[in-house]
C-alpha cells in the first residue's frame, strides 16, 4: 500500500517535510457524506492527528458557525468544553451538536483563538472548514466564504475515491496566495467520540517520519493538487497565509485548514 502512497504523493508534486509534526485544528465528525440529515457531533481538538501527538491547550474559539444554503447559524452557544486524549497527552477541546436539515452542503467554519507556541515564540491561529453533505446534492461546497485565510476546494471534499486527488486554492482575504506552503496529515488514529480520544492502533504504518507530516507548495496561482492514497480523512493546512501577522506583540501565523474524506472502492 505504501508503495502506492509514494507514487501518489510524487504525482501530486509533494516535497516531504522533516520529522516535525504539524499543528492541525480538527473539526471532526466521522462521515462527511451522509444519506440523510439529523443530529451530528463535532469534536475540535487542536493536535497532531497523524501521530496521535500532543493536544494543545486552547481557549474558546473566536467564531464557530454553520452555513447551509446561504443561512449562517452561530454554533458558539452550542459548544461544550471537553478533554481530548492522545497517546502523548490530554488537553482541553470542545464539542457541539449540529442539526443537518434537508439535502445539500453544510459548511462548518471554526476560527480558533490564537495559540502561543512557546517553542517558536509565536502565535498560531487556524481557520478551519469541514464540509458535510447530505444526500449527495451539491450546493455550496466550492464557494468562497470571505475568510481571512481560506482553502477553496475545486474538488468535492466529501466525494473522493481512495486513490483520487483533491485540488484547492489557497486564499488570503479573497486573493490567491502564490506558492503557499501547505502541510498535509492523515487522521491515522481513529477518533473515539464516545471516550474523547484517539484509538491506540494506527490505520497505517508510515515508512518514515517524512510521511507523518508532508509538505507541498501551491503553484503561482495558489492552486495545489494532492493524491489521497488511503481512505479516511485528510487535513490540509496552508501556513501563515492570513493577513494578520501580529498578536500581542509576537508573530502570528494565521493558517487556513480544510478537511476532506477519501472513500474506499468496494
């Protein structure tokens, strides 16, 4: 399988990162493509999902909302504080219940509070999108929502075959970001929503640390394509692309994150 992984990533134009693991703001629900609506649960740890790594301590987000067919619903009042556990640590996170009404796309946007990364003496703020579709009817999945830092999908993020590709455009205040640096991680440890933790067994065994966090660059138009060799959810994080560069007198990396799901071919 990982021979196929190498081929897919080279085809996607990736440059591999070192052993450092990336920070990813998760807005997680198990299935991004549903047959019918109803209540779903979203969990939001700020962590390292490919390695079941450290869970960062973060404050309540600045914004959290759901968009469906142009209607925006504030989800901040629905947030509940939880603790999330990984193989390395337990840290604070949040969860919320959201209702999916009717067919179409539901866009969840989570603007995290700035997090002080002491090792780098800078703040990180991630603006995350997770798109959940009901019934296969596309409505707004490819729209731009005017976020300070945003990855606009050119591929349906919930309807990708295992072995297929995802294409997106990195934008800052609506303008493409040439040669944006993008980190990629696979949720390699299945989240256990009932116990608020990652499972202990990985889905795959990376052949080297370079496959835990992978790095690629967008082209001159801010566009990138990445091959998804394994079914599951993948995160893309465009680093430091937002317009806000300082917070409390320190450097701020305002990142754009999007989550996509590849499905197995049966």
